């Protein structure tokens, strides 16, 4: 079971028979042992989302931690980026109880070291798994203590202080936010109250059963209500967050989805105005627009594998000031290299408030190519399919295997990656014209289905 639920970047599984309080206690014990091994601080900060199981899982985890003599600061309801803020601000290791965008029957845990440094399989999860399997000796230290701390206002103030004074007061915006009954319903009102906006909330009621739609904005059907509301209210912008609010997607004034790569390019250009010649990271399924914009603004573009642990480690190695993923994750050096959907949204709002353009006009320079979006195909053998497609294109076009298979030509590229958890191949295609994009997309999909 541990092989199934301990994934590349977090722990996630079914509440009834996988992510149980007993298991959470074991994780608490193992995490305490891991932190001792890593010589980390002897206090852990813990946050939780709105799922009905999160509070009991957090309590069981705290019991496990304190049984080993470590202390816990519980910050209660929080978005994942609020937990990262707590870990960074307090310089303590942390845990967030959430299953992000997954349905109600799931829950999970995201772990980090002090300063919001990520813990993935290669940086600690496998060792924690080993401690769970083998057990940990009973501690001879006194039982640790659990205290509570409310950090919502400090989190909001920190985000706002990342921008020049009065930047959010210049132009009043109509803003629609779809929280999907997730944690943005808790954090967004506190943030928006500080800005010159008229807020139209959708599904701000915290409800881990997700009665309106899944809190997964990467699926187009979950954006329909937001798109309708933006057009109905003639709003300037719509924001969609996932369940734990660490990802953000934008809807423009026409009710159309903003390509996440366009937001990456917008933020990159903004950051490079403040810090010229700096390094910015983008993942390999981002649009070609992103490295072009970085170069045009005299920055250094660095390409990364998909996945937050790779990006955060690369940020540490290169000193990058910002990183963007096409999946809606945005990472900031001034946010402990962690991702924050709310901070990304604030960049978009700041840029929009300081122009008389609409959002679609503002982003026009960053929409240069045509993409397929991510297309998933079920396959029997992912690696066999990838090798067959590599054989077809190798020799004619540029081949890159940094993450899956990327084939590039002058006017198009595609990337094919195997899912870590399912028998799926994920295809992304981009081309100079819609017709060429469709041609390459259909060619590759036909090869996959053979």
C-alpha cells in the first residue's frame, strides 16, 4: 500500500482504507525521526484543508510527532501556499493535509523542511516510508506540546508587500473568483479586501464534498460557471483555484481561458523589470513564447522537467527569481521558492490595474503560438509507445529526453510523457498555426493508438 500512496511529491490516497488516522500517526512518528536525522528544528507547523477528514488526520499526526518529543504549531485551516508561508516565515518544517484537486474520497499530506524546502521521494519520502515500514524506537524525551497560531493576516500582508505601495489602488476591477468550495474561499476574501476590486464570489463555502464541481480547474468543464459569471457581470478577470489553492488559472473578460504560459511570460517580464539579467525557469511543456519573452527582457531562461521538486531544486541551484509551470503552478524566490496561486493572481491584477487595456489585450504579446492542451491516452505499455514514436521522428527532427520525449522542428514541437501513477501517455503539441498544430497532434495520436 505504501508504494501506492507515497507518490513522487506527496502522500495521497483513499480516506477509508489508506489515509487513516492510524496511518497519519505513523507518518507523524516517521517524520519526527526523519527531521532528527536531518538535524531540522524540533517543531513542526501543520495546516489542513476543508475536507471532513483533515482535522482528525492532523490530530493523529500531531500525536505521533509529540510522542517523539517534538512540538507542533497548528495553523488550522490554510491553503497550501499559506502553509509554505508559515514554514518559510517561522523557518520550521511543515505538513499540509490536503488532496489538492482530488475528489472528496481522497486525502493526503504535503511535507516540507524548514524554509518551505520540498520533500519528494528523492529528498525524504523514501526514507520516511522506510521508517514507517520498520518502525521507530520509542522516544525517551518528554511528550511534545501542541499550540495554535493564526497566520492568515500575516500571510495576506506578506503577499501584498511584494508589490509597490498603491499599485492595487489605481483602477477598480471587477473580479470573479471560483474557489470550488476549496481553500481559496478562506484566503481570497482576506486578500481581496485589501485591493480596489469589486468581488463576485463563486462557491466560497468550504465543503470538502465539492457539491458544485470538482476543485480542478485544469479540466475545462469545471470552468464553465466562472466563464458564464465573468461574461454576465462584464468582469475584468476571473480567477479559478484548485482545492488547496496553490494553483491559479485565469479567465479573460471575454470568458476565455488564459494560457498558463501567457501568465508565466507576463510575470517573467514583470520580474525582469525589477531584476534584469536574472534567471527564470520554465518547464518543458510551456509555450515557446516563455523563453522568447525572457530573452527579450534580457533574462536567462532555464528549461526544467515537470514537477515542483525539480523546479524548486533548480531554483536553488541557479538562483532563479521565478519559475512557471504550464499546469498553473508559479514559484517565487521571494516566497521561499515555493508556489503560490494567490501570488500569481496578484501579479495579474497588478499589471491589469496599471493599464487601461483589457486582460486579453494585455496578454496579446504573450499568445504567439497554438497549443493542443494536454491530451491523455490510455496505453498498455507507455515506454514501448514512446520508443515507437521516437523511432518514427528521430533522424528527421531534434530529439530531447529531459522528461519523456520531446520532438522539435522549426514550426512545431510536441512532448510525450508517461504518467507516474496511471497507464497514460500525456501529449502536448504547439505549432505556429492552428492547422499545423492539429496535423501534428493527429499524427502523434494515431501513432499512440497503433
